[in-house]
C-alpha cells in the first residue's frame, strides 16, 4: 500500500503547483488556493498502551519510547478564507519504529499578518489509518497536531515554512474503532517541520 501513497501525495503537490502557475492562487497576498508540502521529524515524549479486559479494569501501561521517533511527509491543499485564515485538507504519511500511519485531517491555519513574512499557528485533526506492521490489515485511529511557525518569502510565488508542533495519536490495535477497541496505543510527541508553500 505504501507504493501507492507516495505517488498520490506527489501528484497532489504537482497539481497544486500547476494551479498556482496559471494564476489561480496568490500566496503573496494570502488569498486563493495554495499547497503546503512539508517533511517533519517527531520524537515521542510518551507512548502508552490501553488494554481493557472484559469484566475487569482498564490497564494502562507505559511503553519504552527511548528509541521512539517518527518521520512525516504531509501535503496540504487549502484556500484562504481571509488574508489571516485558511482551511485545508492535510494528507500525510507518518512512519515510526512501531507502525506507519496515513492521517487525513482538516487543517485550520491563522496568520498573524497578511505580509509575505509572517508567524502562523495551525491545528490539524482527523482520522488516521495504521498500515503495515505484523499484518497488512488497516487499523483505525485519530490524529491531532497543533503548532506555531514562520513563513518567509524566497521568490515571487514560493515561500519556506518552519514550525514546531505537538502531536497526539490514538491507534486501535484491533478491527474496532477507537471508541470500541479494547487495545489502543496512545502516542504524544513534539516535532520540527520544514516545507514550502506555493
């Protein structure tokens, strides 16, 4: 399945770049359509397993996260509602020591200024799927990211971004969803992301 995900992310990025080249978007004035493509490195600050035994209590155990980190690739296609606010759909691929996930999230992004260089804050939230691992079955989950960053202009239609974010992820280890699963992994982490917006 991983073989199909990366080409889809790249095609989405190319399509968005083409939109801007023909003048649909105008990122310099924070209006119209845009694309953000970024990579990130996350270190997990805590990883817990929640196991519910029928007729007994919930067992919550800390898992070893001393070597736990993740790489992330994400593309966001969005639209500026105003020069200070944008909404988008973020599609990503996160891979760490334990599992690989495919989050699809709603992104809300606010800019402190409508100028070319500006601080921003963002919130991503939505479902995620665990892929690969010991078996090939898809597992359901929920992902949440919040962060602060800075956007700066490097050419007429191209900007670099860099941000710090806090990430929370719940993954079911059974065929059930998060609300009904009796075996869940909960991971929290801090990440550094760099990317481009055009």
